[in-house]
C-alpha cells in the first residue's frame, strides 16, 4: 500500500523541481524533471485510491474519483452540471468533485495541471461561481484544428492571480538612484531620489459558450463532456494566446506585445527577401534589446510556422565567421521541415496565432524577440457554468467556460522587439 503523505511529499518535491529549473536548462534535465513529476503524480493518485474514500451522493462511499474518463456513461460531468438545479444527487457529485479537486487534486490552468492548493481566483462580489472540471479533461486532444497557446506557456507564469480586484497595480521604476565617488573626503554624497509609477493591468475575462439540445446532452455517447469541453478549452487557449500577441489593451482585451509603446523595432524592407538576409535583422533585434534593456538578453523568438519552415528551406554558399554550437560550414539544423529549436541561439516558439495580415498589402507576418521573464501572465482556474432558462422553451441548454487572467506586457518595453516589414510578406518556397 502506498503511503499518501509520502506520495504527497514526493509530488511536491517533483513539482518544485520542475518549477525551479533554470531558464537555460538542458533538454535532458527538463525531460528528467517532467518524467519524475509524471511518475510522482501517478504514485500520488494511486495512493489516494488506496488511502481515502470519496463521498458519493447521499452518504455512500467508494474508493475512486467522482468522475472518470472511462466512466462517462455512468457519471458525466457536464450532464451533472446541467441537472444540478433539479437533481440533488448531481449537485452532491459536483460538490464532492470540487472538494476532491481542491483538497488533493490538480486544477486546470490553461492547458496545464497545477496543484489546487496553489490556485486562487478573482471573483466579483461572489457572483462568479462555477464548477471545477475534473483534471483529466485537460488531457483531451482537440478535434477541431486550433493553434493552441505556445506563447502563453512560454512567458513568466510564476505570479498568481490575486484573490480580488479587476485592476492590478504593479510598481514600475522610471528613474534610478545615483552613486558616485566622494571627493574630497567629507563632501556631499551623490543623491538622486528614485522615481516610480504604478502600472495598471486589467483582469480580463475570456469566456465561451455553446448551446446544446437536451437530446444531445442526454442521449450521446461519448458524452458531451469530451466533445464540447475539449473544443471550448482549445478555443480559450487560442484566444488567450492571440490576445497576448496582438490584443489592444482596450474593450476588455489584454495588451499584446505588439501594442506596447516604445518597444524595440526592426523594419525589414525587401522586394525579394532571402533567408540569409533575414538573419541579420533578427540579430539586430537581439542587439537592440541587449543595449537598451541592459539587464540581460532576449531568450524567446516567437515566429509563425510558415516563417520557420521558410527559414529551414534556405540554402547558401556563404557562412558566418562564428558557427553556432557544433556546426561547421553547415546551413543549420531542421526539425521535420521547420527550423530546429534554438538554431538562432533563442528558444523558438512557433506560434500560428502570429498575424499574417500585417503591412500595407495585408500579407505580412511579424517576428518577436522577448525577454520572457519580463512578461507576466497571471491566470485563474478554468470553470464551467450551465444556463437552462435562456432557451428553455426550446429544450436547449447553454454551456459556458470561463477564466480570469491578467497579462503585464508593458512593464519593460525594452524587453520586446518587433521585427516587421515587406520582407516578411507571404514566403515563396
């Protein structure tokens, strides 16, 4: 029998090891940390099943989770959410699942499973109640094509979303102190007061809904838990990611990195662009960040998959003076037709949410270089609600999924470089 307390300690230690990986950890180190976490999570779930009982409706006991992926016919999460207003047993199961998730499970935050003990959610006057989906739902694959959230998962996710408030105030230093030599002895010491201001970041609600007939909810197998929730989750991920890239910061949107004022910029104008000509533009952006940011260098290269594939297709007879890594007189590495992760010295984030309709001809994409630790995404747990009355006369129920998030993109504009121009028009292969 597995000891639950021991398994919990191992899970906490494995999670901490993943969280504390250095930014430039090797692939082998990351893989090992993730394998250890997965193993600890499985051990912990097994220990839970052996150690504790779960409440079933009206006081029964069982030694398995309330909702399971392989038991959708017997206990469907969305079906219970739908029936909860009129079926006390369904409500009991949902409340038991919420307790199960919060006390000992994991919560879905974006596409990640995060220990529930670390999650807090913003609420408005206590009126934003919603049920927590079972953690296994985050593992569902999307049936409808979605770009996902590569950029959202690559930035700084270390700061939690506060419990309350619709506007977050973050201090920002705008003018520093000075130090200087004291000469002669006894003379006045250099003194300049620090200058700061408050950076206001809105808490954004990203939500989606889908109307389903009673027949679809109660007479389908696989149940609508899998069909509806997976696509709502996929759409949420895609929308959050695109907002972080190109949101306007107004009308309820996040302020995306391309909308931040005073960022570094590189404009590449070329009527016949080549892969070789693009590389210096990327390095120019890296140099601008290093010169003006002063506290480090860019670590993420955010690029549309079509641009990555175009770069991988390039050939040349000229070679740089200093080769990258172990390369010598080689044009670069590839990974299944795309540029390999890190061939330019950055962590490459291939993100299809990068726009491809920029420029006067509306056919250009953009490339972004960023210092990831300066971009803070604070995200709450994903939740679900059901509305029966809206279209009740037609036996139609409305399912909603929502989550709160805040994105501090403009704390340090010099940590962002936007590369744009006619050279990034639709590539020709």
